[in-house]
């Protein structure tokens, strides 16, 4: 396992460098610059002032020089300065990162729990009413856009029933005390986590069902049944455990898409995470923040995929050779 970890970390260095270069060049090709927004907001038309601003932000230099300076700055964990938040980019991201991680972990937890459970039920009750109900629910959750699902959940549970708050992360003038504060955050978390997690739960349910039906026909499962093991033990200890391997692989691959989906969900629910920060930064041409968020996302995806590789190594003894 240590050897796998060392090899993955060595592979991550050129991968991260390639992500930085590609994102930087894409930002250079995008229309508009940070200077355009600043000059429009501050009504700056003087040519000398604009030239000083170009020199201040370093955009008067050739692209390859800017790229080398940016790579060197990222190596020092310096992602630049955000004029919108009036703080370093790293600080702006770190302030929003806990909210996004909380939303992502909760959404993935809901997706894995519901998806795997539904897949097990559908596979063990194949061609029954339970299988049909799971299949219909999977199609609905997969086809419904996350923003539409979020709006429908707001209308039902927040507006009509009044059970949950409409948006945000905390109530204005929230309750005092640690337990009450966490309870308040949890109430605000339910709707965005469910609306983001149901789409991925549908994918995991279909994958788990197909994987379990395939594993259930293998020789070692028939041997376990012939030895007299109980049906529940065969399903959980033999079939479900081996059927989880494709789900674990897909979980690591989809982390990047979960972060992309959180941009939409955070905008719908007003969740103060990286998604809203990224949306505001793209709208205001605040490209240092956009680049910082993209680099941070790449680091998170790389780290999670390394964890998935280690988990796969643990779950599947065949990979240990």
C-alpha cells in the first residue's frame, strides 16, 4: 500500500502541472480581463492609469512569462490576490471550502447510502414490484436536473410545509450554543444535499444492481450457498462486497462532477461555498480566484482518487499482486 501511495503521488505532480498550464491558457483565451471590469466599475479612462494597472497585475508581460510566474507562485502556495474580496485568493477559498466540503460529503453520503441500498433491493427482488419501483425512481432522479429538483424541494418542504429553511447555511441571528448551531446548519443542509445527491444515487443504484446480478452468478457465491450459509450473509458478505468495487471506482471518478454540480445547487440555495465564489468570480472576470478554485479542485480530485485506489487495494485482494 505504501508503494502504491508513493507511485500515485509521483504521478500526481505532472498531472497537476498539466492542469495548471491548461487552465491558465484557457483563462488567457477567455474574453475580457480583470482590468476591463475594474476600469468599468471605477470609471477609469486615463491611459497612464490603465498602463500602471496592467503592470500592477502583471498582464503587460507575455503569456509565457505570466505562466512561469504563476507556476512559481503556486509552488509557493501563492494563488494571487482577489480584488473582489480584498484578500489573498487562498484565504478566500479556504473561507468557503468547509461549506462546500460539508455539502459534497453529505451529498455523496446520501448518494452512496440510497444508491447502494436501492441497488441491493432491486437485485435481490429482481423482476418484482420492488425492482420496478426502484427502476422508476432511478429514472426520475437521473432525468431531473439538480436545479429543478432543488426548486421543487424548496416549494414543497420550505414554502408549503415549512419544515426546512429556504436557503443559506445559517439562520440570521442563529441560536446560541454549539449543538443548536450545528442543528441549524444541518437543517439548512438537508435540501441542497438531497437535491445534489439524488442524481448520483440513481447512478449508483443502477450500477449496484447490475454488478450484484453479475456477481451472484459466479462460482464462489454458489459455493457459499452450498456450504449452507444464510441468504443474508451470502448477500452482504459475498455478493454485495464484491459488487461494490465498480461503485468505489465510479465514486472517485465522479468527485469532479459533484463539485461542478455544487455550483448550480449552491446558487439555487444560496449556500456560501466555493460554487457561489466561482460563479461570482467568473461573472466579474476575477480570474485569479477562478484559477485558484480550479487548481484546488484538481488537488481534491487527485487526493480522493488516491484514497479510492487504496480502498480498492483493500477491497480486492487480486490487486495486491
